[in-house]
C-alpha cells in the first residue's frame, strides 16, 4: 500500500483530456510538500514530467500540467496522443516516514 | 549533459553478496545527492535511500534500513548499492537518480537501471 494513492488505470481517446489524481495526507502533500510527476515507458527508466507541483522541465509539452490542492495533486494531459500511453507516478516527501514517497502508479491507456 | 550510467544486469543465488554501481558524469559529482529506487516486477517505485557524495551523508528509507548499504567513491564519481546476503525478494530493477537534496526536491535524471535477479 503506497503512501500516495493513485488510480491503477485511466484511459482516454486520442485528443481527449485525462487527469490522474494523487491523494496523500497531512504528513505529505497536506503538509505543503511539493509533488512531482514521472512518466515511465515499459522497460525504461522513469523520466521527470512535472516538478514543484506545476513546472515542466525543458522539452515537456504544455499538454501536460500539474496542480495541487489540500492533500491531493493532479496531473492533466490534454490532446491525448498515442505516445502518452505509459505509467505515471507522483512523488513527494513524507514527514512521518522522514523520507521520499511515490504513488503506486497509474497506467494510461490511449484507446 | 548530466548522465548516470549503471552497471549491468546481475543473476545471483540467495545468500550471495552483490554491489551494483552508478557512475555520474557531466556535472560536479560531489554537489548533488544520489538516490536509489527499487521497482519490483510489475510494481511501482520505492525510495530506498540517498547519499551525498560530498561527505557521504546517507539516509535510508525505514523499509530498507539494515537491508542494504549505500556508499560512494568520489574518486571515480560512482555510487554503490550493496547487499550482504541476497534474498529472492530482492529480485527487482534498481535505479539511481540525481537529487538536489531537501525535502521538496525531485529525482532527475535517472540511470538506465540495473536488473537484479536472485534465484536458486
């Protein structure tokens, strides 16, 4: 059971908008720690997608956006494309565990 | 370009020891933390620990404290993750990643991963 909870899977048709939630608690996201997002294709290393809740590294399309409110965060992907099909993970810091935590991951399927 | 290159896949027997490596290049190795992350087959990412090459300050996840040892050799810009006695449950992909330090920071970039298989 991950400290940060994500839906196991989401899906959408090309061109649609999907969101992936990341629910935490008062010891992590609710304690005002930042949330970061990673994208991982099968068999490859994760890659940073969003940092500091809503910032995109250079090269990440603006179709990807992040937000945070209360004890939760969300990743939104607009204009869904086939190459967006991957696993997505959120990450934050947990003060109770004194360490960094990941969500369980969400598999995005592009229909 | 900041790059982390990890050592190759390993196949070991239960009870054997193992040390895998992660070599950094393209940046000042001693200025950034390096973290280790486990991904068991078909599962998610788990933070194991981090080390600051500048002074070897090391932090472990409670889940991995006492199970692994993280170390560094500054002379060759390399971080290590080691086991003294492997178990079948250690079978996983292990990633290293640079980390700016501080509770609010993120892991980027990542090494390509080292697959560890433990089987009798």
